[in-house]
């Protein structure tokens, strides 16, 4: 009986740890996606500005 309870506790702890890691990974992915969107927007605005400046030459 003690072994079953112990195994269950170990399993619960490991599954909670996995969920926490997965939540952290999901959070990191979301942050990276936001940064990529920001960088993409800045790059697009830079290229638009560059094309306008190039047309004045």
C-alpha cells in the first residue's frame, strides 16, 4: 500500500513539474512571437522609409 501511495505521489509531482515546464515553454514562445512581430514591424517600416528616401535621390 505504501509503495502505491509513494508511486502516486512521485507521479503527481512529476506531472506537476511537467505542466510547470510546459507553461514556462509556452510563455517563452509567446514572448518570442511578440518580439518577432515587433522586429518584423520595425523592419517593414525601415524598408518603407528607405524606399521613400531612395526615390528622392
